[in-house]
């Protein structure tokens, strides 16, 4: 059975662009603060400008009225300019936001002004107010905004109610603009500080908020890598804490399910091993082999597979599958399998079919052990030089499983005791192995085998067979034929 490994759980592609939620939240907070700041500044400027204009209107209206009150008597004198001109200049000098102060007689001529060269000349409103029909303005308290000036004209009245003239006061609205701009700069400075503070607070809050999310992500990555033993420790009373608790519960359920699946897989594997070993022993006993032969072949195949560079899992697969190498002998009649004397050519051909029979029996399964056993049963009688059977494969065309079992099967067959004959001497066994190097056996495997011979001898000695009374029941002429299917 295949089992899930860490390779089954791949981490996401690290090259993928990930946009941090912290960054998104911080930027969103900054944008919201920025937009709010802009709206606040605009609203503040509008309110401030309206307030300053209202204050300016009120101020110049009061100035004009006060000047009108003090100008009525000088207008009735013989030389009004002598009193009105210093009065207008004094007011201009004390009010830097005023652009102009003019005192006019009832004909509209200038009698008081901070500009001496304009005395006695008709008053004309600034060119930027030319669109306003000045003469049509009512002679009472008229006020209007023209261009960059706020102009108010207030009548000068005699005690009897007659009109003596008027006072014109111009207010520089740029002064209001400068105040608004100064207020804007101050407000921007304060808002910038607040924006930085808001972003810092947002960053801290987002970090605290998303720290549990990072732990949940790390926990999910651990689960993805197969680590179900390390629970998440998220001390959080928000939904993040609930999510972590849910994930921990899910991980525990997965761990329980995995343990159950592994137990089932182990049971299936062990069942397969028992079936393979038992069936192998049945086949071997039918052909007068010993039960320990299959065990020794399995362990030796494992050792040689590892020496040949196969990983432990694959070497273990060969160990479990190799006892089935002669399962095809089930299909060989006893009269041929245990025939006394030499087999005829036709009988030998039938004996060779056990490789094909074994392959057909096992190849139908999709289980890894039985699939490996099908390969071994099919190819363990193939020879390196191409003279083997059933297909006459040669060299690397023979599966590594078949080449490994071919070597250890022959070694065990001729180096261990049988019920019908004692083991060959070790030096003779090694002579046979060396003589078949590059003919029967893969030369590379032979070299590995001989260089590590003590390992294989240890396995052989560990599982030595006890000669049973079966030896007395086997005719000598039958015993002489038992080697013919091994080499």
C-alpha cells in the first residue's frame, strides 16, 4: 500500500505575489484618514472664509459708519480737506487689511483720502468693479464684493437728515485668503501628525489583529506538511481564536483518521506478506524445498537491493515479493515437478512455463507487492547473456528485481542443506557464482555480492534448516533432480 508522505503536501509556490492584509488594512486606514482630512480641511476653509468675510463686512461697515459720524461736521466747514484727509490717513495706517478709505461730498468728489493727489477729483470705483453700476447703488448702506476687494459705502447724513456725502471703505480680501491659507497650513500640519499617528496605531492594531491569523496560517502549513501533532496556540477571543480551535479539532480528527488508515494499510500489507510467504512456502514444499528458503531469499534480496542503490522502501518491496518467485510451479504437474530421472525436452519446456504461469497469476493485481512479485516470477530465470527463459532477455533489459532474485536464489539453493542433499562447500559455491558472472548473473551484482559476502552468509546461517524425517521419504533418484530448476 502507498502511504502519504511529505512530498504529497507541497507548499504553495513561493514566487506567487502575496499582498499582506496588514498592508491593505494600513493603507485603507491611511486613505480613510486622508480623505477625512481633506473633507475636514475643505469644510473648515469654507466655514473659516465665510466667518472671516462676515467679520470683515461687519468691521468695515462699523469703520465706515464711525467715519461717517465724525465726518459730518468737517464737511460743513470751509476747508473740509484739512480735517478729513488726516482722518482718512489715520484709519488706513491703523487698519492694514484696508485697501482704501475715501470721504466724498454729495457730488461724489473726494474730500478726504490718504492719497493727497486725489483730493477734489471725482471718485471712481476700482477698474475691477467696473461692471458694477456704481451710480445706481442706493445711497444708504450698500455693500458688495467685487474682485479682490470688499467695498462698502455708507452715507454721511446731516442732523436734519440731508445727505452730505458718503464714506467708501475697501477691504483687501487677500487678507482673508492669507488667513485661510495660514489656517490650512496649521491644520495640515496637525492632520499630518494625526495621519502618521493613525497609521502607526492602525499598523499596531492590524499586527495585533492579524498575529493570530499568521499562527493559523503557520498551523495550516504544518498540517499541509503532515504534522498533525503540533496544535495551534492562539490566545485570542475573536473569531481567529475560534478558527484556530476548529483547525485543531480538524487536525485531531485527521490524525485519528490517518492513524486508522495506517493501521489498515499495515494490516493489508501484513496480510499480503503472510499470503505471499505462505503461498511461497506451499510452492517450495511442493517442489521439495524448505520453508526457510523463502525467508533467506527475501532477506538476501533486501541486502543486495540496498547495495545496488535501491532505497529502503523498494528494497523492502523486493524482500516481501521474492518468496513468490516460483509460484508458477503450482501449474506444473507433479509427474514433471518431482519426476525421477532426467526430464525430456518437452517436459523441460513445460517446467520452464512456470515463469509465465507465475506472471499470469500475479500480474492481475494492482498491489505493489504482487506487482513486484509478478516481475520477479517472470524474470528470475532470465540470464545476463540472454540464454535464459521465458523471453530470452539480456543485460539491463532484465528488471533489477529479476536480476537480484536470480543471484540470491541460486546462491541459497546450492549453499544450504536440502532434505535430499547437503550444502555444497562454500568455495565450490563461490566458484560457480564467479563462473556465471556476466553469463547467468549481472556482473555488477556479483561484485557487490562477493564484496559483501559476510552479510549474506550471516543471513544464511541465521535461518539454517533442520533436516526432518522427510529426507527418509524422498527417493534418492528424485533428490538428484531437484537442482535442475535452479541453475
